């Protein structure tokens, strides 16, 4: 037992005991911690809760708290006055105490060693947090509120922008204790709670790059609404990551702005549990419920939360039970649905009125003191409002230090050589195929690694897994951080990767990629099986990738079909984050994709959805830059379906060797992992002049692979040009060899987006008389066809080769399901489409 009932306590009367318990547990704060299984943690909390002096503030502290509460309140009043009801701002009225509470939390955290805080929050109160907590310049907020200008060409960026209450920023601010703390507020969409895992991932990355091994210098803070904390599944997915070794951040502080209504929905209709925070009880997380009208109580629990986090490196929840003075937004009428509640709210004094009266009545502040603070705040707000009319966004407003020197997509970038010196390939190849002395792997794995060693030694037959491992290893040698995460990625869903080997006698684990250099930092290469989550884990890896561009961060789906469990992250962040918030990411997404008879849930990474979200214009061929002899293409991301280990190697390395960052979506193979023809020679990976793939600028990723047969003598006699992407190529090539189809050329479009107009036109010119066919495995309403067709048509028109009607489609018929569940039907469909693509007669358009 601890607290005031500890064993060494003085003797007390029953009345004194009851009085103290009432003071501790029957006031403005309700504590939930008895569900925690760790007795030491419970005793630590009990001692702080039951100690009589724990919540007492002196006059100086109370003046600071009053000042902060007045800033919070007057900021909202100022916005309401200047913009009346013409603009939505999702104000904080009813929970103004959040601002002094957060400031007290940050001050205490800084005293305890925190140097950087990453914040994620919804729209409610965001502008107030930006201005009064993060210290974003008020003139910038007011400029954005007035529909101010966006960063232009002088800043190197253009984008669509987003509404003001979604924007993020980062600044350094001083604390009450004289320290400085870096605060980052992550931009977010309206999809409530979706930003949670992004914040946690970014925090974890900060800890890696600052060598914060005990996870006490960087911390994540998440703000929630009561309805979304109870209702959104990603809340639990994020909480579930909190203690996992490769995802933990040493504890996150959760603050729930509990205004007791979710838009128009009452709590009785919004959750099945008593409290909106009950989900946290599943993970031994303490919960502090506090009356939002009592600013000192809010400040106290916020400080206590910071102390808990730094002491136990675990999550904690602060539930501020408050209200929403207006509707969901300022032009909404809440009395339509909560008439009784809003009748009470209209007559309820604000938290500032309550606290001012308390201090005035106690004599701790005078009316003149209150007036001085009020006038000072009003003067500053008006000065910033005037300055906002001339505010011009600066580069520092959107570009963090790690990204300095990286180009915007509108600036021309040179494609760099991604080949590697042969001796480096040999050295790292040896390292990734060698076990330590005395290590006893599974005998089947020993054979696999023996085969891999031969690939390196002979330079022939390099398969997919080795190509990937070589990409990772060479990037590590160059000083880059590599992180691979997802379900079953250590072994690989298809038992192909084997990044982590298990000793069959001791169970000890060995990761060859941790040993490609002498004295290599263990976390420099991180491969981790994730929890069974798509939304949460993809969001985490996205946040991780946004912290530093010198890292290859990869999320792999178990099957591409399951990626739609994270659709919100793809739609709201990965595809559009740069356009909305001017934030680049080089995140790589691997989606196993391909039709091999495994049914409608294990065949498709939904390639069509990623292409449909691509923002390149299908009717405009990008200009050719004369000096670099490459097309200038701006696009929100890259989508590839590569077919050789060497090309996979180069596209991964290209992510790091460019001077800008774009997400990379890879339709990863399944049966090509062991396909007899899907091999590369080691010479295709190096940078030696004269070796395959080398051109004037070195060895690089091939956006299109031309036909591998020698048609130099009969190019004009080629009757059909079949364009395809992915594994279908190998089936087409095999069938062509059987049929001796020398008058058919097959080209692989390895990069679908941005569309390689220049290389497509090169092939159209090479085969001027050929019928043009697009062949795919997927149904017509899926796959790449609807993306490829208008772009291919544009390329053909520019050469006088016809239009859309002249593109012949070969693939499965339109379908609601991605694939058949009957294996024999699959085989029949696959055989027919391969044969149709190569048939002697002209192909009839569907």
C-alpha cells in the first residue's frame, strides 16, 4: 500500500481518512487505474493522487495559468469577431482549458528531458493549438483564414492546398522552465483519428535519428474527440502498437476533448461502454477524467500525464469532460438535436469567467491585473491581424531541416546512376549469404543460402529475393537507413525473403543484413513482422518516412488484396498529401499481385485504384528537356509492375538516389519469386560500362523493357506489338516461343505511372506496321487498361498511328469480383487470353 495509507503513515482517524479520500477522488478529477496489473504502477499513481499538496499552485503559477486561459479564450473571441459566421473554424469554446493544460504538460515534459513533441489532432480547436501552443505566427494563421496565398515558385512548391483547420506546422518554443522544445503538428484530413499512426511513426523516426534509445527525448501527443475515440477502429490499432518492440515510442499521451456529443450523436448512441475512453483499459493505460471547467485540475492531470509517460514509458489518457458551446461548426444549429443541453450551455459561464472570479474573490489577482492581460492580448491579436494582410509564405513554413536541398516536383531533376561497383556487390553478397560460426539454420534454408552464394560467386541466376537484399545492402553501405515492415515480412508471405534466420537448436535469431558493414548499427536495417493491421501499420510507416528523406521505408501487404484495409491512408495521405500539405514522402508500398488461381481475395493489389488516383494528364505528352533528353513529368506518385530482379533492385535504389521524393507503389510478384526465367545476371546490377543496362548516364531502372528477341531485320514486318506489364509477360513469351511467333513483339511497361510516353513512342516507331495490343490478366474494368488506353492513344495520335479505337484489348471480361474462385476456370481464362494475344487473325475489339 502507498499514498496517504502507506505502512509508514501516521495514525489517522477514520474521519480524516474519509475526508482525504473525498478530496482525492470526489473532486474535479476521476482516476481510473485499478485495472492496471502492475502493482508498482498503481502505487506510484496512488501516492501522487492521495498526497494532499499535489494540486496546490502558488500565486505566480496561477497568474501564468490565467494568462494562458485568457489567450485561449480571447483567440476564439477574436476569430469570431473578425470572421463572424462566414467561416468554419471549429472553435474550442467550451474546452478553452485545453490550451493551458497542454502548455503545462509541455513545460513539465521539457523539465523531464523531452526535447521534441509530435502532435496529431482533429479540427476541433486546431487553430487555437497552432497559435497558442505550437506558436505558429498568428499573422500566418489569419492570412490562411482570409484565404491567403500559397507558396509560389519562389518557394519551389505548388499544390492544391487544404482548409486552414487541417494544416500542420513545426516551431521551437520556450518553456516556463527556461528550456526550448520543438513542436510539430502533423497535417491531417477530416477522417477522424486517421492521423494517429502517422504521428506515432514520425515520433519513432525522430527517436532513431536522434539516437533516443530510451525514448525520453521525443514524444507523441494525440488529441481525440469523444465520439471518434470510441468509434474509430484505428484508435485501437494505434494503441496496439504501443508496446511492440519495433513500433513503440515509449508512450503516447492521449487527450480527449470530450464535449459529450459527436456532431449530433448523443453518447448513448455513440458507444456501448460507460466512458468513451474504455478502449484504453485493454492495455493497462491509466485514465484521468477531469472537469473541463476547472483549469487547475486540467493543468494538474496534464502534468501528471507527462510524469507518468517519462517514468513508465507507457501511454496515458487525459479525458477533459467539457462541452461544445456552438454546433459542430459555427454555422451549425445544435438545438435541432440537443435542445435541453444547449439551453443549459447558453447560460453556463465560461471557464475563464469561473477562474477569474475564483482568483478575484481570493484576492490573488486584482481587476487591474486582469485588464492588463486582456488589453495586451487584444493589442497583439490586432497587430498580427494587420500584419497578416501582407504576409508571404516562406520556405521554412513547410520544409523541415532534414529535407533542405531536396527539390520540388516542379523542378527538373536528373536521373542518377543506380548501378553499384562490382566489388561492393560481391562483398555485400557474401555478407548476406553467410551464417555466423556455430549457427544452425533449418536445413532447407541452408540449401537456399548456398544457392544464393553461388548466384553471387557465378554472377548468374540472381533471383528476386537476392535482388531485393542487394538493394537493401548497398543502400546500407551508402549510409542510408532501411526499414521494412508488414505482416510476415521477416520470412516473407511466400517464404522467399528469409531476412531473419532462426537457429533450429537454440532459437537464436540472425539477420544477415545487420552485418554488411563493420560495427553496423543494429537499427540501421530494421525488418519487422507487424501486428495484423493494415490501416495502423501503413500509417505508422508513412509517418516514419516523412521524418528524413535519407531512408528507404517500405510497407508490404501480406497480399495486395488486403491493402484496402488501409484505404484511408492511401486516399487521404499517400496519394494527395504533397498536393494538400506540401509534404514529400518516399514511402515504398509492396503489394503482392498476380493471377495464379488463388481466388478473388488473393489475386489483385487493385492496381486500377492506384492508377485512377494518379494525377498525370492522359491527353498531354510531357515536354522533352533537351539537355537531359528526358520528359519532364510531374505526378503525385509512381506505380510500377516490374518483371526482373535487376529492375526491382534499381527502382528501389532510385527512391534514394533522386533529389526529390515520391511514393512508390509496387505490384510485387508471387510466382515470379521462383520462376525459372525471372532471373538476372549480377552484371545488370553494376555500373560497369558495356554491361547490360548501362547507358550514358550509368545503369538505371528501365521504365520499359523492349522485346528481347532480335527483330532488327524485320521490324517493319512485325504484325503485332503486344504491350503488357507484370508476370503475364512470361506466359506470353513462353507461348510465343511454342508458336514460333517471330512476327510478334512483346514489350513490358515496367513503370505504368508516370506513363513512359517517350519509350512507348520509340517502340511504336520501331514497329510502324504493327497492330497495337494491350494485354493484361485482370478484368477489363480493373488492372491498367483504363489508365493505359487514353495515354497510349495520345502517344499514337502524335505519331499519326490512329486513336483509341486502334488499341486492341486482351484480358478478362468486366467483372465485379477480381478473380474466379474455381481453379479450372482460372486456367481456362488464362490460357484463352494468352492465346488470343498471339493469335494469327487480327484481334476484334470488345
